[in-house]
């Protein structure tokens, strides 16, 4: 349908294992015709290492090198996910509540740390994979303090938005970012 019609979707949700072939082949054909929507791939193909290799490791780490993907260790991945989720949320709550910095103070600290990592990405030769995982981990406490800022009562330092209002605010922010920051194709491999 994408190849035959005049569709120009903003987002395409696709299964990796299509009946007539690989979704990455379809993506190349569609992009070759100038259709530039964002693609989200889903798959239940094999286990985590197989999915990692099938996607060329590009979905969850900034690399397309198949040799690096073969060194993927599921236990390390899931340990990182577990610690970043659990400890990240706890760290965000601790920074805002126990350390007394409030939600805005916590957001500024974690936002500054992410900005520092972005600066390191552009100004140093530190491993891109290391910087990716550090940024990945820092987004958890940042998300925790920003989420609390949106829905906690005003007396507790929040904005007292309902879950629906907070969700709408996040959707508006995401759409604004997508519209303001145009995506460009990479000019070189990482």
C-alpha cells in the first residue's frame, strides 16, 4: 500500500517478519521513493540476542556494527534496565524530596547532567556506547522528577495536573519537538 498509493504517513508501525520478506527491505524501497515517515518496528522473532542482531543493534544502541552486536550480553542489558528503572526513579524521588531540591531542582540537575553528556558526545572521543547508556540511565530520574512536578499537589511543589492533563502536556511537548527538530539522515556511520 505504501509503494502503490500516494500515502505519506508520519509514522509506520511494522512487524519485522513480514510474510513476503524483511521489513527493512520494504523500508529501503519506501525511502527510495522519497517517503520519509518515521518507522517503528516490532518483532517477536527469536530471543533478545536474535532481535538485537536482526535490527543491526540500531534500535537500542548507537551502533550498526554487526560484530559489536554479536557481543551483546542479555544479562548485562537486563541488569542495566532493572537498575536504571528502579534506582533511577528512587534517585529522582530522593533528589526532589530527601535532598530538598524540589522537583524543579531535581529536573535542573538531571537535565544539566544530560546536557553535559551531549557536550561530551560532540567535544570528546568518549565511547558513544558508554555515553548512550549513561544518558539512558539519567533519563529515568529526570522522568521521575518531571512526572512528579506535573501531577503532585501545588502544596507539595507540583503543578497538580490530572493524569489526563499531564499526559496531554507530554503529547503536546513530544509533537512540538517532532515538528521543531527536523530529522536528517546520518551523514556518516557511528
